[in-house]
C-alpha cells in the first residue's frame, strides 16, 4: 500500500490502464449485427467499385474534346443517339459528333470520357447544344476509383458506424471479424447508498454512479454487468470484486477511493492483485485507484458522480478503447471563454462548461453537485503545465 495517494500525472495513469487492458479475442458476426463493433481484421474489396465507368449526373455522355470552347453564344452541337438504361449490361458507344443520354449512376458508353450536366445542355430534336465545356473525367467515376479489388477498404481497429456498414455491404462482406464486447463489472460501495427506487433517509443518497458508469461503458460499445450496492465492509467488498473479476473483463468500483479508514477498495485490490496507482494529479478525481485483481483491471472511481464522470472521460475511456483495440475518439469544438478559469500548476483540471454563440461559460460547482452535468455541454481540459485560461481565450471543449 506504499502507493497510497502518491499522485501520478494523467498521462502516467492513461499509460497504466492501457498496459493492463486484457486481450479479448475475436468473433465473426453477420453484417447486420456489426454496428458499433470494432473490426479485428482488415476487410478487402472483392471486386472493383464501381465495376464500370459511370456518370455522377443526369446528362449526356460525351468525348470531352468535342465540347472545347462551348459557350452560351457558341454552343457545341452533338447528335443524341439515344439513352443508356440503368443496369444495362451494354451501354453502347458514341462516335465523333454524337452523344448518349445517361442518368446518374448509368454506365458510360465506349468513346465517352465525361458527362455534360443536363442543366448545361439544350435539346433540339435529335441535336444537343452544349453550353459549357467539360474536362476529361468530369462528372464521371471510373472503374475501381472507389475501391480496387483485393485492396483494403476498411482497416482493423475501425469502429463500424452506418457508413462503414454500407461500405462493407458494397464490397460483399456479409460477415466481419470483430473484437469481442468487453464485459465491465459495475460496483457501488458505501453505507450511505440506497437503490434508485427508494427515497433516501437522513444521510443517505441514491446510487447514481452504477447507472452513470453503466451508461458510459454502454455508449462506448461495452456491456455493463451490475453487481449492485456493497456496504463499506472489506469482506463484503472482496466477495463482490472477486465475483466481478470472475465474470467480467474489467471492474469499476465507485466510492471507497478516498483516504479514509472506512474505504476499502485499495485494500481489497491489493489482497486480490496489485494497486498500481492511488492518486492522480487530476481535478476532480484525485483519489482514483488503478489496479489489477486476478489479472483483470479494477478501477476505483470517486464517489461523487461529477468527479466519477470526469475520471471516466479522462482515464477509463482509454482503458475501454485499449480493450476494444481502438483509440479514444473525442468530439470537440473551439470556443472563447466568457470567464477566467484558474488552475494549479502540476494538476490537470477538467472544468465543465456550457456553450452558446461560439462561447464557453464555466459551470463552476462542487464535485458532488449533479446539476453541473446537465447544465454543461462538455469539459475544458487545463494542462498540468498551465495556471489556467483567461477570459476571451480560445479553448478546446471536449463534448459530452
């Protein structure tokens, strides 16, 4: 227990959780079940995409050279020889001085290397007047321009969003290899905690952290396993953590991380494995614990929900990403501060802010206040090397 409250930097804490992230293995799943999963292997295109030269506009397939110098006053005149049908196996061909009508997505006929938008042409009988020149390759995509057969279309480590799902379908990947979903045990400890369905009595509070942490890991593609409320008794907590590490890939324990004789999380982790970190130069969230129990990561979160959430964002996010073999993805915006944000050099601060009209307004509040979470849209990170930011300064806001 010599590490008790010997603080480390946030960067050191992140490296610690990344190092202890356990490998999970892979599984093949149908494409329709792959949303939000992480690719375990590269996915290659089975054919050229597109498989033929095609138009990207409704218009006329032409030889670009025959439109050189075309204008409203002196249009180029071409004879329209018909239409290219959608899905047609044979798009035909054009000869000098002719063109074919082609719809968006239609195949380009032999002899054509560009398409004139219908808005830039005028049809008079069988003749087409082209009022604007096109360059070779304009308004068309050529075979294999999107994806080449045999080449990597989706690389391992990519989180599958609807965009990637669509690409996978286009290249014939009806099943994909993905990282197994991490199971994260969720434990809340504290004699003051009562279930959500109960009305707290004097000195009691509802268990918010189980739901907060569970929703956080779910949002990041993991599966929470709830172990309920555990009293501040070492033997009881040890049984709960033992059960959680047996059933899960990692465990989050909220409460029990402060320097107090009743707080047993660090002691239990030490008995079941090893305490690696107990104290991070982070505000809020200094008393966070990082350790392992029977080879599984166990993180001790602060009991106050707002502090716990900052630790989830700053530290736990990196553990979950490492377990899923991907990287942390942050949504950020730039905004100007409406107030000064002071900070202490040597400590990394995360300050909640509200956003509006390109401005960020600090939402100052004590770590135990929940209203600051719903009154804010994100966090401003103040590096340990800084003494804060001044009003009017542009900052990066990590969005919730």
